[in-house]
């Protein structure tokens, strides 16, 4: 993909960037490698000073970063500000806790004494998506720099200015050359980077297709990977749910980031006795959203990130209907400049409709009516994905029981999939493996070394 800023609100091409030449790429990898040789010996306090400085700089320029995200991928400006503030929180969280998370842990062997200690892998290659152009970068940069690793990062083609701004942040924070490097590179160059012996681990957040390709390449090189991929999260509404409280969550769960979140609520599974009322209220709430410029705080319905994303989503809806689904509302592009999609509800999925297994990355609701709790659980689990999910009920114990029965990496009771710096994020099945955030996130790319002391005579 080309590196280009195209405003999805009007389709105007604003800026284009050339890709890195092979010699420039070679120089970047060399700098990263040589930076690691000294960075790995810095103390946690020295690393924290730089990571905290980056957090402080971001905090004092929230609006500048947010406007870049909105310009390049069209998210609502308020959501963009929220994303930047959350990125700050993630950096500060790891600056504060990394030393504790990576402290040696004592073991208790029958003979002698032993402990586990943690040391950084080296240069990591991170491939990141456009949908949260700063948060995704903070999710790797915060923990991995604090762990003593250094990063070379390939961001998505449609957010080059966000990618460059985040690299500049590290320079401004005083990070040494090579600690965090943004690479404007092709997929082919990316493959060569994975082969390169200077690279010691690979982290991807992106689609299943990218995951299969990048994990396969890394596998050939026996390099550790973490994969944060797509999702088709179930939003289960049990018959005792408080609909007045649930509907605002439903709208946020599907429409946050214009529906372009891996962990967005995508399949709405509602118990029969309240299904009609739920659908009526959901439809009404969606129809109240008004399309407009994402830079305008009053706008409630924004464009998709790119024209290509819109074309793909329209085709998915068309295919779903061709294969038997019923279109309740929406299904078309909005008649105005920019890449806007109508809020859309699909229902009546017949067995074998391929759309049933698809990830719909935008404002499209897949609605399912089921007879009881067991059917809701079975349907939620009938997915190739396993990222997150929600259960809404007045009965907390029932919510926990249902949550425990769903095969995903995360479940949320009476709220939506949401990440916090201290909570591990990730999935199973086609949603990938490994975790980001929390204590688990910093453990992904460190060597866990056993050190044992036992003063024994060798057996004769
Ligand atoms: P994508 O096409 O996979 O792109 C993501 C990143 O991977 C981009 O930087 C892209 O670069 C790069 N890429 C794709 N194929 C590649 C290849 N063969 N070699 C090297 N780099 C490659 O994903 P997307 O459709 O833009 O993003 C949305 C997807 O990400 C959704 O499926 C969503 O669910 C998932 N996601 C998951 C999480 C999570 O934490 N689980 C979070 C956010 C998003 P180019 O732009 O240059 O192609």
C-alpha cells in the first residue's frame, strides 16, 4: 500500500510519502541493533525518564495528535482525543510498573536455590493498523522500551503522518537514535526484515490474512510472535437485561470508531422474549446518528477510514443478502462526499451464509434471535474468532456463568469490550495469540532465564 494522507471526509489526497530505499532500511536496522547494545544496559529509571517524557509531551499536545488521527483515518475528534490520552496512560503505566513486572522471581526447588530473571530479546519488528493510530503504537512502545527492547515499526499506509509524529515524539523525549524507528516500507521489505537475523521478535496487530502471512514468515525463522488479529465479538442480551441501560452500550459497542475496532460488538445475540423490543430501540438509536465532518464535535456518524474499506464493506453486505440474509435498514453508501456508510442491520442468517463467519469492519449489525441462554452461548461460540464479548443481564452470577462459557480472550459483563492499561488484551482462535497491556504484555518478548545454585557433588 502507498503511504498517503487522504482525508476520508472528502476523498482529497493531501500528502504522499515515498518508501524507504533498501540502503536506508539497512541503515535503520543497523542503528536499531547498535542502540540495543547500550539500551539493554540502561536502568529502569533511565528508561522511565524517557518514556515519562514522551507521555508528558503527548499530554501537552493532545489536540495536535488527535487532529492528525482524525484527518488521516476519520475518527470523531473527541474519540481521537480520548485515544491520545489513553496512549499517554499506557506509557506512564509501564514507566511506573515495568521494574516490578520484570523483577526476578524466586523458585523453590527441592535442592539449592533458584530464580527466574528477565532480559530483553533485542530489536523487535512491529506491524500496526490504522484504526487506533497512536494507541496501537503506545501498546508496543511503552512495554517494550521499558523491557529494554528497541523497536522498528511498520505502520499502515493510510496513516503516515501519525506514524512520523509518533517517531518524532521519541526523538523529542530524548530516546537514543534507533530506540524507536518508523519504517515506511513495502510488504516485500517487511518479509525481508522478518528474515533478518538482527530482528528477534515480531508483533502484529492487523487482519487474519496479515497474521497468517507474517506468522508463517516468522515461523520459518523460529522467531517468537504475538498476533492481535480480527474479531466478531458477540454482544449477548439476556431476557432479564435492563434495555434502557443496554441500548446506549449497544450503540457505543457497534459505532465507536465508526465500528472499526477489532473488539467492537459485531454479532448481537438477543433472547427471543425481548428481541423485538431490542431491535426497535436499536434501530431508533442508530437512526438518530448524523453524518458529518469528524473534526466537528457535534458529528455522531463519521466516514470509514478509506474508500477501499467502504467498497469492501458494501460488497460484504451485498454478499450477505445474496446468500439469504435480510436487510433491515441501511446497506448503502451515504450520498455525500467522503467514504460514509449507512448504519446497517442484517438479520436472518441461514446456515451456510458465508457472511456469518465474516468480520464486518464498520457500522453493520448482525442481529440474531435465540430461544434461550444455552442457544446464545452456542451461537456466540460458533465463530472462527475468539477476541472478546459482552453479556448484559441484571443477574451478575448469571452473567459470570455465561462469560465463563464463551471461548474468547476477554469477556465483559454489563459493559463493552474496552481496554485499560492494566488489563491484558488479546484473543484466541483466528483472533490470534499473545497478550498486550497489563503485566502479561511486557512479558511477551523477554527471555525468562532460570538461574539455579546448588552446591552438590557430582554423582559418581
Ligand atoms: P491489515 O490489512 O492486516 O493491516 C494491518 C497492518 O499490517 C498494516 O500496517 C499493513 O500495512 C500491514 N500488512 C498487511 N499485510 C501485510 C503483509 N503481508 N506484510 C507486511 N505487512 C502487512 O489490517 P487492516 O484491515 O488494515 O486493519 C484492521 C484489522 O486489524 C481488523 O481485522 C481488526 O480486527 C484488526 N485489529 C486487531 C486488533 C487486536 O488487538 N486484536 C486491534 C486493531 C485491529 P499496509 O497498510 O501497508 O498494507
